[in-house]
C-alpha cells in the first residue's frame, strides 16, 4: 500500500504534547528586528504550523507583522524565510538577560 507524503508525516513525537498548559503570554512579548527566536511547533493549531523540519531551530527576526513574524533560519548553507504565527515561536533567552 502506498504511503502518504504529507507535511505531518513522521511528526507524531513533535506534534503531540501531553498536558500542555499555555496562557496568552506569548502574545505579550514584543519582538524586534534582529531578535533571536526558537521555533517550537504548537500542536494545538494545525493551519499555521511550520514544517516539522524547522522545529527546534533558532532563527533571526527579519520583519514584525501584526500576527506573524518573518524569521530567517539557516538550513544547511541556505537561508530559509518562514512566517510562523506567534504561538509557534518563543524568544531565545541569552545568558546575561533576565527570563
């Protein structure tokens, strides 16, 4: 039987998070151009999910929009631009900054 080749294929461990309690604090963070962010797929929203290959990657904010960000991610030697919504990213905490 032929296999499916969809974007959510082989992503069961990434897209299943048990007992995830998340408030709305991700909407309150102000991102600026040049900030570093971690792409972390939120499995509760399926329509705007970035591809699973970007899960856990660190990117740089290129443009701030109303509901999304343009994030540049290095994938090998190529630069990829993705547009995740705010619930699929979180800020990268640098060693000297408060959390």
